[in-house]
C-alpha cells in the first residue's frame, strides 16, 4: 500500500493500529528524486536491532552474537536504502521515469511551459526551457486550487510522494487529457494537458 504524504493523520493511524505494510516516501522536494522503502522493513529492522542491544546488556555472554546480528541488520538496512536510491528495483526508479517524461515534453512542440508537481524533475524541465513553476501540495502551501483553476496548462506529475486521493488534485487531473504515462512498480510519471478543463471546487 502506498499512502499519500498528506494528511499526516493516516500515517499516525496506521502506525498505532500496527498496519505497517506500506511504503514510506523519501523525497527531498527540490533535492534528489524520491524513492520508496517499506515501513514494515524499517520498523522490524529497528525492533530487531534494539532487541539485540537489550540482549547484549541483559545477557553479556551473548554480546558477540548480538553484535553479529546487529551488524547484519545494519548492512541489510543500509543496503536496501542504497539499492532503492540508486536502482529502485524493488519499488520503482524515479529517474528513468523522469528522463522519459522530459524527452516527451522536449520533443512535443505543442507543450510550451510545464508546471512540475513537487518540483520532481524541475531542474530537468528547466534545462529544456519549458519550466513554468513548481506545484507543492502540502496544506501550508495556500492558493494551489486557485492556481490550478487559473492555469489550465501542462503538468508533469512524478508521484513520489503520492497525491492524496481525497484532495482536489486527483479529480482535477482526472479531467485533464493524459498525454504521457509510464509506470515502474509503485511510481509513475504522467504528463497532463489541462487546457480548457472546468474549474474545480474544494
């Protein structure tokens, strides 16, 4: 399961109810492209690591075994993060999706300026001279609905993190014409033509 980053209440509810089998997004906004790692994997790694430390203090004769166990977990934990960041073979690789979407935008003369969701790939779109602005969906960024209704143009949505399915963004993009879409496991890159779509309300 891939929850959206907002609202945060869903994360708290899933954590408290021990429904940990979901993907957590690591996204830097204007930094490196995001990637997903299983929250269940992270949580169990920490639980086993802390348990091995407690065992080492409680039963000193098992200190060497606990240390080997702790090092093994650490290598696995960091290995998964490195693999997902560099290759994304488990949950999807955002850079490959981005390169394909940017090539499509570059080679489509009808696309002039593109608004980029979460600024995922903003630099790449700037490099081809078709960048308009970024679209952040966090609740504290006000005026986004007004911007969507007032800017019926082209949008690039590389969904790390996912958009809230209960927000106004999903019905808005559903009314747009999907020009391009590629999917890699849990990540997708989409280019929308939203010219002429009706205004939406909250």
